C-alpha cells in the first residue's frame, strides 16, 4: 500500500476503523446512555464531527481532498497548513491516510531540495 513505509497496520489497529481513512486526530466513537424522565437508560453512540474538505498543500502544489474531524481542522489551522500538520503530528493521531500524506509531502519536499541543489546557479 505504501511503497516507502514499513508495515505499520498492526501498530495502528483501532476499534474505530473509519478513523484510519481520514485525519480524525484521535477522535473516535463515544458511548453513553439516553436518560429520559422515566430514568430507563438505553445505550447510544456519538460519532465525531467529520467533514470532507479540500485543503491546499504547498509541497504537493495542489488541493488534497481529505475526510477530517473538526478537531483536526482546528489543529491544521493552528499549524498553518496541512503540510505542517502531517509532518509535526504524532503518527498514532494521523492514521493510514495521514501517514500516506506525510510520505507524499516528504517526498515532494525532497524532490524540491534536489531540484534546487542540482540546478546551475
């Protein structure tokens, strides 16, 4: 799946598999109870607030479409760009999609460095 990455699927196994397909920043399904006036509790779940966004990547030079939680979007805005977010965030918060983006951004940055150093000045 990732050509230049070692296999890390076992390290990232989580009960909420959907969170591996986007930038969820550690947000998962939460569990609790509905409690009406009669106090008869019934189990329920809360899903994280997930949106599909297109964010511009400076390193890749194009917009990247990702599913992300609003917590991840706030953190991306704090870091300034999606490139800085995927490079500086811990891998256990990124998931598979975040690690794929991290590899793509690193490779694009290395290519730019090689182009600048090999071009005649």
